[in-house]
C-alpha cells in the first residue's frame, strides 16, 4: 500500500489493480535512487497517482474487468486477478468448456429439428449464439463465421467448426492468454510506459513481474 499524502491515500485504492501495481513498482524504484527523501518521494507518488487517474478510465473503458470497484456476481466471471494467474485461467477455461458441453447436451438436434420445425442449420446457430454469449461475458470473442455461404452445407460446416473450437479447453485458454497480452500492452500505452529507453519486450516482462505472473507464456492463436 502507498503511504504518502492524503491525496494519494484517497485515490490510490480507487485505481485499477494494474495501475496500482505500476505505481508501487515505480515508487519502489524511486526510493532506491540516490538522494531520495520523504518529501520528494511523496511528490513523486502524487504525480504517479495523478497519471494513474488519467490512465484508469482509458483502461477501464477498454477492459471493464479492470475496474476493481465493480462487484461482478456472475457465476462465470473475469477480473484482473483471474486473468493474471495461469491456474485461474485454466480453471475458468475448464468451467467454460463444461458449460458449453452442457449446452450441447441439452440440445437434442433431432428432437429440436422435429419438435420446433427447425432446420439443422438453425439449431447450430442457436448453439453458436449461446456459446458466443458465454464467451462475451468473460470478454472473449467467439470464432468468426461468415454471414453468407454458397451452400447450406458450407454454413453448417463452418458453424460446426466454430462450435468445436468453443468446446476445446485449450483453445479457450489461448484466447485468455491473448487477452492478457492485449490488456498488458494497452495498459503500458495508457500509462505512457512505451518509450525509447525500454523495448516492448522488456516492458511486457516488467508488467508480468509486477502483476504477479510468474510464467513466461508463448502466445499462439488459432
């Protein structure tokens, strides 16, 4: 916790976790510099908090889960701490996969087509939309599908492929890792941490360190 002026104390706790971590890291580095005093550390902390207050809305608007003031009561939810922890990502990916399997299990394609007088394609669309909405609730995007196809069979095959991906726990995990990389990169830019003195790779590793990610992950998307 930052201990400084009343201004910093008041606003620090209201900032997103990723911003607070950056401030704490920067202040800790500042304290190690020669000639550091209580007065100039307090002044430096205030400036960092002011910068954080400017960056926070940018980050929260782009990634609402970063807002630590929001009390998300959804069963399947995403927040900063979950996204920055590999084990939590894996657990959430498994739960999403289980939820999607439940959607498939509850949908008897033959009965649905006969009872509701719907085509196989229409049932596939319903399954896709339900899984897509599940992913959107945790800020992930479903595999994109074309709006128009040459044949019904082409449309069915594309939807089947998209649904199989959303049933794949590894695919979901990769999407979270990709989201994490985007989240960190955007936060770097919002906090003005991208400059000539540091490479993007070093900045990325720094954010992994200060946000609690111990594992270095090779990101792949499919």
